[in-house]
C-alpha cells in the first residue's frame, strides 16, 4: 500500500522559506508511471496546485508561485521536497504531497496534509 | 489558466437520493478531468479519473461523464458516508486547476 507523509515545520516566520518533505513508502518514486506533486489548501478554501517533479528531475510550477518555488527529488530516500521562499500570511495553508498518474494527471495517493502557519 | 466552475456550490440531499454535480471548464480539456471527494480534516480522495474511469476501490454508485468542457459526477443511491465536498480537477494544461468544490449535505 502506497503511503505518503509530509514533514516539516508547522510555523514559519514571514519572509522566511517554507520547507517540507514528502516521504513515500510502499512504492518507488522512481517509477516511470508516476510523478510527484505538491498541492495546498488554505483553511476553508479550495485546492491550489503548486507544482510537480518527474523522475527525471524535470519540474513544472504554478506560474503564480514560480518565482518562489523549488521542488526537488531524492530517489535514494524515496522523498521529494518543497521550498517556498519569501512567505507571507497568504501562504498559510494545509500542504499536501500527492502521487500523480501519468496519462490522466490525477492524484491517486495523497499525504495526510500538514498545516503550515506563517506568523511572527 | 483554465477556470473550472462547479455547480451547485452546495446541495442538500437524503440517503438514497441521486445527486448530480456539474463541472464546466473555460476551454476544451479533452478527457483530462478528474473528481475527488474530501471529508473535513482529510486529504482529498480520487474517485474518477479521465472523465469516467472509476478509481480502484471506489463504489460503482459514483459515475462520471462528459466531454469537451462540460462534465458531470453522479452519485446514485447516496449513502451516509458520501456526505462530503467534491472537487473536479483539470490536468489538460498547466497549471492544473480545481473547481471551487460542491458540498453535499444531509437534508
């Protein structure tokens, strides 16, 4: 059974960098059939795609966040990571990592989500 | 960005009812349309991918249909565990975008 688990600080100060890691178990993130994505959800609001990384290391980011986002992959640890720089209160949200199916682009396995609050 | 508009935003229904949620894309998205169910405090769960393919383990009372820009999620014989918020998502073009959600509540 594939499982994803986000980890990282739950509180980040304004202007600092948010850093999260997603650890995948029960399956390899090096599989050619999938890639890895980050999605976030502010409290009481909808879902926003942040970006994705392929097994090759190639990335795509949401243009609204592109200047501040970096997603990376560590296949030796079966992990992928998110960095979001220069955060503000508007970045406060539950952050999810998700496995993404090639072809359909659907998110078939999700982490439980981690709340990141931006506050001084 | 491709805008995804769901309707209604919320609905009230009873156990056993048939419920239909629609999702309209601002441009043609081929068959790159997926549906998710989210319960409070939980991650979304994939129900339907590629318009009408049922994700493994999802009950057959969930069906998806549509093409081009207009899509539908139908829940037949609504069960107590189906009361949740439902989202559509397009994966035809970056950035992937989601509908605003449809909350299905108990009447």
